[in-house]
């Protein structure tokens, strides 16, 4: 499950006997690819923590019941990625600029209680994995960008030796993560990768994080829509892909600001590649081409050093919930050795 400022996305995946994480569709679905497995519900309850937890529990209930009906004895984990700064030890939400109702909340306990209330099933006490059909597991909670970066690193690892990847997710805000040889570097306190809150314009508008002129105010979905003079980022993206000149100009302007921020990150982190995810990345080369130009223009010593590549996330907007599931499995002691977006297998663990 992936919980963002405007939508909850969820799906089910299965860990096969050989350690491959693959997509599956519950009874009534139309296929078995991860794309078909996804459920998306838009919301406006980001400032109401109880309502947001209840919505997540309702989505999880449908997923959980479907899994149990198909595989009654299969161990189940519940992974949640959230647009919040998450304590890596407790899963508690320390702060969230875009999920005001989930600030300073014990999310694993909140969510498991909410799901228990809907299903009437007891919570598996302090257990990360549910082995019995009569109980539900406490969810594993992780930052959304960290989860997405984990999934992208597993799905498309570098084949050129040591890998330093920076993942940037552009949605309601900007999240990010640094991946070193397949492992997400969460920092000393679990809060690394908050790239969206780099100050790009000290005299700029206020940000929900408490600062002013943050990068995400220039590159987020809302910034894209405002630049195009539209009320919806989704409509702006669709129209840009259909060739609307004003929307294409807005995407290009967003891409230029993206590239300037990437140049700053490259100067500090020296990655081999940038991977861009989130809803805005659906604009593809309309966004990335101007971003690459600005990256090359603003990176110190750009003509004398290798430029990192810039590409769109392979999993698209599914990276968050797929990564949350994978992280939850590994925390429960089930290593994920590979990740596949193809047809799911019924040979589950």
C-alpha cells in the first residue's frame, strides 16, 4: 500500500518459491500483472488522521480477504509506504508535510487496529508476518520514496559494476532516496532523501514543511498544473501528451527546474544515474529532455566529468506499494531475490 497526499494505491504481490516477487490479481481481476493488480482511491482526508487510517484499512480489508480466499494458509505481510518521515525502528510517522493528520502517529498500531475493527479479526501481537488465517499482521511502514527506490533497484539493477542511484519521486511533493549497490541509504535517523525541501528560492512561497522556496514548490504536480494554468495535474499531463502547446511548455518548465535540482544533488552525491518516478514522470521525455539539459548546464565541471543518466522509473507509479510489500517481506525474514512485472505465479511460498 502506498499512501500519498492525494491518493491511496494498493495491490497484492506474491513471493514465489525461488524468491521472485511477482504480481497477482485477486479473484475477479482481469490478469496477473502488477499493473492490473493495482487499486487506486483518491482522497481529501490528508488532514484527518483517523479518516485516513480508516480509508487505508478499508482498502487493506479487500486485499486481505481476497488473498485469504485464494490462498487460505499462505503467510501474509502488510507493507505500507507513506509520504512521511518514518522512524525506521518503530514505524512511527515523525512528520509529514502533506499528510497533516499522520504527523507524530504510531502508524503500525493505528492501521492494524483500524483493520481489526473492520474485519473483527485480532491483530497478531507484534508480529511482522501473519501465519494464521484468523489474525492480521502489524504492518511494516516505510517512507514512500525509500520503498519505491528499493523496488526500482531490485527490478532494474545496474549491470556496470557498483551502483549509485538517486531516486526522485514527483507527485504531490518530491520524495527521494539514495541507493548504494541495491541498498537504500536512509541516513542516521531514517530521514535521508528529503530532496524536495532543498531551498531553491529563499524569497519564494512558503512550503508545508515550514521553509520557503523549496524545490518541490517548483517541480511538484501542483506546480505543473499552476504553470499550465490548469486546476489538475492529471489533465495537464494528459493534454501535454496529446500535444497541447501550453501544457507542453509547462512540462518543459518543470523539467528545467527538475534539472537544476538534479545538478545540485549530483554535485553532492555523484550518482551514476537518476531515476524519476511519481505521477509527473508519466510525461516522459517531455520532462526529462529539458532536465538533462539543465543538469549538464549547472553541474560543476559538467564538461569534464561523466554525467549521470536520467530515466523514468520502470515500475511507474506502482513503485511505492510494490516496494512496501518487498520491504515488509524482507523484514519478516523472507528475502526477495528478484522482482518481476510479468504474469504472476501460483507457486507461492
